C-alpha cells in the first residue's frame, strides 16, 4: 500500500515496523464544545484507513487522544462557573455520541491529557537534562528549537528563514531565548487547574501531550501519525522535536494529513464561526450521508461543504441501499438454492469491482475512486439480477457489496423503523383477524411486530403499543 508521507512529500510503500501490525496515532479534538464537521473529517478518513488496514489483515493499534486541558476549556469553565473537568467530561461524552453516529470505531485507547501528567513531566525533565529545554524565571519551561538540528523537517521550513521573517516578534524582555521556542510547561494562574512539578505548580503545553501519549501507548517509534493539515506546523513539528530529542530515535515513519473541510472556500473553524456541528447535520441527515460525503473526495484534497453536495451524497447512498434491498428481496422470494453455471461466471466477473476498490485504497487511500468502484458494482448488480436468480448468487453479490461498504464504514442494511401508521394498520388487521377467528394470522402479526421491536398490550380499552 502506498501512503503520501508529508515528511518526504512523496507516496511511499507502507512497510510496518512489525510485520502484520500498525501503530497509529491520530490527534484528537480539544473538548470544550460540540465538534464541528471539520473536526469530523480526520475522524472519518482515518477510521476508513484503519478499517482498510484491518481488512488487509493488519492488527491496528489505534490511539487518539482527547485534549482535556487547554485555555479554551478553562475559559468555558469560568463562564459557566464549573470545573474544567466538568466541561471536558461533558464534551468527551458528546463527541463519543457523534462518533458513534458517524460509525467511527472507538480507538484502541482514547487517552486523556490530564491522566498523563507524570509522563509529561518526565519527558520535559529528560529534555532539560539533555539541554533541549530550559526553565525561565517565571516557571515556564521552553523547548530550545535552535538545538534540534532538523527542526522544520516535517513542514519543510527552515528555521533561519523563519527567524529572518519574524524578527519583529522578538520582544524585548521576553523570557524565551528564541521566538520559535515553544512552551512545554506553563506556571499556574489563579483559578486554573494545576499540577505539582519540579518547576512549581502549573500545567503542560499542548504539544507535549501527544509525544507522551504516543510513546506510552505505541512505543518510541510508531508507524503512522495523522491529523488535519493545520497541525503540520507547529504542532507536529514540535512533537517531532520533543520526541526525537528525548529518545534519540525516529518518532513516526509516516505522516498523513487530511485537507480542510471548507465552507465558501474558507476553512471551517470555531474561531471564524463558519461551522456546522455534527449534531446540527444529524437533525437533517442520517450521519451516514455525512460520512459518505467526506469519502467521496480524496482525503488530501480540500472539500467544500454545500447543501448540493450533501444531497448528491444522499442520492448516491440511496442508490447503493436500493441495490442491497433489491438483492435481499429477490433472495427471499427465490426458489433456487444453488448458483448456476452462468451465475458463477457473472459472480467471478464482479470481482473486478473489488479489485478496483482495493487498487484505489492501495493508492494512498483514494476513497473517491473506491466509491466509484462501489457504484460500478451497483450498476453491475442492477443489470445482472432478476427473479430467476439463485439465493446463493444473490447472497454472494450482497456480501461483496456489504464487504466493500463495510470498509467505508457504511451500513447497507437499513434497520428500518416502522412508521406509526404502518404499526396502526397492522394492529387493525390483527383485530379484524381476531373478529374472524383467524387466530393464526393474529398471532403472526403480533410476532411480526415483536421482531421489529413493537410490543402490543391488549387492554379493556383496546390495544396499546410501544417501541421496545
Ligand atoms: P482541534 O480541536 O481544532 O485541535 O481539531 C481536531 C482535529 O480536527 C485536528 O486534526 C484538526 O486538524 C482537524 N480539523 C479542524 N478543523 C478542520 C477543518 N475545517 N477541516 C479538516 N480538519 C479540521
Ligand atoms: Zn497532537
């Protein structure tokens, strides 16, 4: 499989550190509000990448953090007059609900920054001992970027050029040695959460948490580190500087970054206020549609969000589900069990769409082309199934479609909720059957409703029902 590696700016063959295993870290959200659909993009694309790796037989150790200590969380806690923990706890729970709705598999581990403070202090101490970090008078600990020779290698920036362009930010009286030195530990401010450390009470900077959690759960060198492209600089550049200076080893072999989800060609972000939360989208659409919309583009391309594109994704998804329903319907009505010779040949032909799908995913997780292969399979199904087909043939085509959609994280089998009107009309039919002493039919209807999770109760006033 080929992956575009931000580090080398090339597509490279993926070779894992350990055969058959993938160690992957994806930077997660800062939890101070409901997530927006821009935040959902890395979740969806890297979950799909993970599913494909698992389909190929890799055991994927997938770690994704929640940043639960941060200025924005503290600000929100102060506004509401509650603890920071209450804010982060609330939005982690909400984020998990959204993830479930988008069918994102839970990570192997979802570490929380606040639970990993000891590890962060230990790594900062190592950096200080090795001369890569220093404590300023006020208790802030900074990373000494000038000492890390390959600083800038991920973002392809040159520190000298950067400094030349930013002389103006070298404010006199600044506690840093260099404007590009970044914070590893900041001293406590009144009313903020704080932990004891060799530099006094305080809290960690943002970058150190990912270096530490990645090391703890995946080891000093990992296979893949991923996130949105806004994280390349400074966040990921700083993670490399911290981890590689501390361990003396390569931090991550491959770096994957998703493009932005835009709105009117501008990055969707909380600060610009041009966002839709996943929750808002869920009011109008099944979140599968959002997932399908995201996967219809290549993960590295910018993607512009629009109502038209969401409608197109909805229609596309419906086309797939309709083909799946057709297969199920024909299969239950079919009287032939086993595949006929001609069907064997057709089924073998349909393997070309699976091959196309795989070839697309092998090429840097090209979900846009993988989705096209699914549509081609759907077209093939629509052309080559009829009431004459055997159950085995129909089932095999169904399984092929289901398998490919499963890698994309899309369910094709709709757990259809019965409408109230449908339930009421079945109840009426049951009452009539009873009046006509057709108890077998009446029982059959009760059973049918039960299977769909509808419980009936016969009362003196009539029949009442509820959903289980
Ligand atoms: P944040 O909570 O801002 O740190 O973002 C969490 C993740 O969402 C990071 O991987 C970001 O790069 C990503 N992200 C935020 N906004 C967007 C966007 N508009 N498009 C794509 N990814 C984004
Ligand atoms: Zn991170």
